[in-house]
């Protein structure tokens, strides 16, 4: 039977039902992002380590630490020189890979991020086989001892201004669960540089740092890296797992490797405004907005990456 042959009343009911279904569907889609301040601060604060919590990337510190730990620094120059060659190779390969990144070559930004991840995996394998990180598989207390003795190392793993204070407030005042999500190869370094100082900020006991999970890569006694978090897609997957537990997630990162997690999180905050990360995201039309405008912006209901220039801006956001 044709539509015009049906009772007009039933046809009107059909249209109303259809429109209500579409409206509810739209509402459900929009509610993926936070709808209230209470929801924002009920869940996880997950942070990257290198360049997010630290002033600079700490990767180049690892061969120095391994030398001091393994043979009192006797082969320091040789390890640093060998590692520098790997770094230069990585940056060269990464720059070449970035030239190929565009929607014409990759259907989605995830495809592009996976391509970049493979560059990191390739060089990591070479670092592992070289033995340049042998001796780094030690407790964080041992790393702390070296850091206290070597002033130059302390400078290289220095934390960003306000970082500890903001993270501590998020835990103590807001009750957020904390987690560190990093592609760093040495979780003991993360413990020594970040979690031990944070433990003092939070006035936790001797095992207080154990309450904060570190999702990162790891290393064995021979210097072989185990890639538990090889790159951007693995970071995104970790945030997805947390959200499957019905948890709201705020994620803070500083680079292209963080883009997947930033987009997956309920609130993704790019600190430092990396030009390479922004350029890559914009190729797929991903918008950015200033974090300090979050509570006044309609974009908080959309897929957007929020930008902050400092931990102070993040602290102001959490204190709002």
C-alpha cells in the first residue's frame, strides 16, 4: 500500500517517532564528551612523561644512566656516541616518513600514526641489539642514587614548572585516579624522576608510588627493550581500555605520538602546542581549541584537542 493510502494520523505518528529516534541518537553521540564539571573530574588523569612532565625528552639520558649503573661510567663516551648515531638515524627516518603523511596516502589519521610508529619500532630494535642500554634494568632507588650524584643528569630529567603541584592537586582535591602512559623504555626512570617526588607531594607511604600505574615499555638486564607501548596506537588503545571500564579520561601529552590518546580521551590536552602534532592533526581536519575556554565553548561536545601552554593553565582548568 502506498503512503498516501494510509491513515494520516498513523503517518504523523510515524514521522514523530522517526524524529525522536534521530534526536535521541544525536544526543547519545554528543554525550560521548563531558556534559558537566562533575563528570569531567570523576575518573582518570593520564599523563605522558617525556616532554609533558619533563622539560625535555629524557631518551638521551638512558645510555648515560646505564653506563653509570653497569660500569661506573667507564664506557660513558662510547655508549653516548653509539646512541647518538641511533638518534640521528631515527630523526632522519622520521622526517622522511612525515613527508609521506597526507590523506591521499593514508585513509585515516590512525593509519598515518601507525606508519610513524613503525619508524620508532625499527630503530628501537637496533638499539636493543647494540647493548648500549645494558645495565639499565634496576630498581628506581638505584637510579635515584645516580641522579643525586650526577648534577648534569638531574638537569636533563628536570620536571616542568608546576607539574608536580597540579598532578598532586588532581589526586588530593579532585580524587582523580592517576596513571602515566609513556613510550619511554625505562619505567624505573619514570618512578625516580616523577613518582617519587609526587609521593612526597601526596604524603604517601613508602609504597605510595605503587598506587599509580605506569604503562610504558620496559628493558631487561641485557638492554633489550620490550615494546609494551610501541607508539601512538598503543597509547590510544590504553585510553580505550580505561573508557570501557565506564571511566572518564583526561589525557595530557605533548607530541604526535600522543595524538591517538588525545583524540580518544574525553578531554585531550596538548601541552606546549607542538607544531608537528598540530600540523599532522589538521591534515585530517581535527580542530584545536584553547583549554582556558573549555567551559565556555560548544566544542567540548565535539572531537577536539585542547591546547595549553603550561601546567599552570592545566591547573586553572582543574581548579575551575
